[in-house]
């Protein structure tokens, strides 16, 4: 099986997690993984409330079935993550 590296972030401007760590996580995911698959990998509640993802480099909204690419930097927007 082939894997790709994806970087999930919480702050798409600063490329940080909620603690301010820059690009704190690198996730290895199967090559055909989708944005929703990444959300599920981070936390099941993010996947349940999945609204869309943001490609941080292009600022484009990505749907649940969008296929991720190697070295993508992705912010997940979920109804569950709104506080």
C-alpha cells in the first residue's frame, strides 16, 4: 500500500494547532484518502460534523470526497469543532 503525508492544522493562517505549534502533526494516510477520511483519523466527532475542508495553500473549499494529495495542508471545518 502506498501512503501520502498530510498536515492537518487548526489555524489556516498561522499553520498552527490550537496551542500555537506550527505544523505540529504529519499524518500518513492511504493514497486514495479523502478530506473526510482525514477528519475521521483526527477524531470521529470531526467526521460526524464534517462541513468542508480548506486547502490552506489555495484557500479552496474541499468537499468530503475530495482526494488528498501528498504534502497537502488541510483545515477541517466541522459543526462539532465550533465552540
